C-alpha cells in the first residue's frame, strides 16, 4: 500500500475562560483523532468526507508531515512524514482551499519560480511542467498577475498548479473547490482526473461538495468525531441510503392502471408517466417487465436521489 495509517491519534489542548473569571482559564484536552486506521493504494482517488471538526484536515496534516501524531504510525510510500519532512515534501502536493501557497503581492509566475527553487526542480523539467499545467488549467493570462488581484476561482487553479510543479506522486486536496464557480469547478475536476489517468497520481480529497465526490471518487471514507465510520464504495452508500427512486417513461400504446405492484404513480398523462419506487422492495427490472406487458415502452429513465440527500441520511443515522 502507498499510504498506511495504523491507529493514528491526535489530541489538542484547548484553553477556555471560566465563567465569572477574567483571568482564569480551564485546560481541556480535545481528541481530534482517535485510533484511525486505513490504507490507500497507488493510483486511487479517495473521497475523505465528514462534518466540520471531524478531523479530516488533521489527518491530511499528519500525512503531509505538518503535524506529528500523538499515537500510532503513519507511513507514506515507506516514509514516516514528520521524521523526514524535507524528503517527504518532494513527493507530495498539498492544496488547502482556505490557505494560499502563493505570495500575495507578487505575480503568480514569481511564486512558481520560487517554488521551483525550493523544490530544486531542474529548469528544463520545470518549464515543461509549467507549460503543461498552464495549458490544462488555462493559466496563461494569470501568470503575470499578483495573487491578490485574482478571483477565488483563478487563484485556486493557480494553487493546484503550484502543488504540482514538482510533479508529485501524491496529491492531498483539502476543500480545493470551495467558493468556486461552476466553470472553475469543472476545470479543476477534469484536471484531477487527467493527472490521475495520465500519471497515476494518487489523490486524497476532502470536500463538503458532494458533486466533487460524485465526479472523482469511487471509494469514500467517512470520518466522524475523530473515528473512521465507513470505508467503502460510493455505490454501496447509494444502494443502502438512497431511498426511493423516480422512474419516468414514455409509451406509445396501452394504458397504465391506477395502481402498480411495488410502485406509486406520481403523475400520468397520455403517453407519459412518472413513478416512484423503493429499490429495497422492488427492482427496476421487475417494474420494466410489468410495464412492458401493459404498454409499448418508448423511453425509460431513472433519477437517483441527490447525493447530498443520501449523505444527510447517512450522517443522521450515524449521529453526526
């Protein structure tokens, strides 16, 4: 496995003011992570999800070497990140959506050149990589602009490029599309898929945007209250928590009855109808077979429940 976490734990000390006292504070130990374990194979794109305060960013900081775990063992491509930070950062890229790696008052290209020197990237290799990133993320007109003059969407495209200038094997993305417009989100998603497909870059993605998860990750890990609550396929979550589905059909001849076994007719007109059914009680195939005996089907489509609704059901069941 490329990334392995074994019983990783991290605590923080928080000082809170005592009620009725101006100077006195109480010291509280807050558990951010408690014995979290998982493995990620080379070339995977994994969605790391959970509510605010679950410990997602803490996990990424441990894997990137920024934080030292209090308990357990973290290995990334054979390295223990916090023990070999300089060596480790040469092989990873990190994007924090709410923090910038660009220097605020200088043109973006100057920040890129400085990062080239920090990582010790060969000039010819750097030039080739920069041209490729500029083309894929449409950075041409932005490179001579100071970071403070960029829109949020433009800056995030530059942040992603900055994390990849040294061609890392692993990319940690913490809310990379936060606040972006639809066009910028699509550009970042397409780019992530392309580098994964072309170079096999391993990606761990944390986000509250379920469209990002749906577009990029087949596997998801759910973190809640510092513990790993689910690790598996997105499809399995859908099948268990999606609830009812909606089936729309168009037909040429025949007539639908007032009632169907295993489905509720929501709306019906001549040649068109909308049904609602529970996949746990009846299958779409069974419905198709039943309908085809009643009418001449011309077109059938099934609408899934929005992923946000599915995840809200999952969170509620797990008490998050």
